[in-house]
C-alpha cells in the first residue's frame, strides 16, 4: 500500500514531468505505477486514500471459538508440548487420538 502523502508526492512528480513535456504513461513507468493506477488515485479530481484498510471483512467460518482457542493454548503451554512447534504437536496429538485444530 502506498500512503496518501506518498501518492500526493507521486502525482506532483508526474504532473511536473508532464508539464516539462514527458508523456504521462512514461512518467508513471519511472515511478513503477501504471497509468490506470494514477487515474484511479485521481478519481473525481482528488487524491484518493487507500480504502482497503477501512473495509469491514467477515470473520472466517473456520475461526476457533474462545473455548477451542483456550484448549489449544492449554495444550501448547503444557509441560509435554511447551518446547515443541505446532508441526510436531499436531502429529503427537493425532497419535494419541486427539484433534484440537489444524496447525495452519
């Protein structure tokens, strides 16, 4: 993501280059952005801030509940498993016939 102040600087540099005779797509290439990105940033004549951080996203369907998370933490912090990474804890629990959660 490019911050709004950096976007404003990039647009100012591109405008300066265009006023000096450069073609806009070539100026964009120098800043490693596409001409389409520049047009999107300038929509409605204003420099638009990145809206991605502001989007409300739904929680994943496979998110652990508070009880499941507590159970995983209890097992991971137990003496038997405290020094092991998840990639070793999951197979050991599987050998014991237990499944708490995926390691990923």
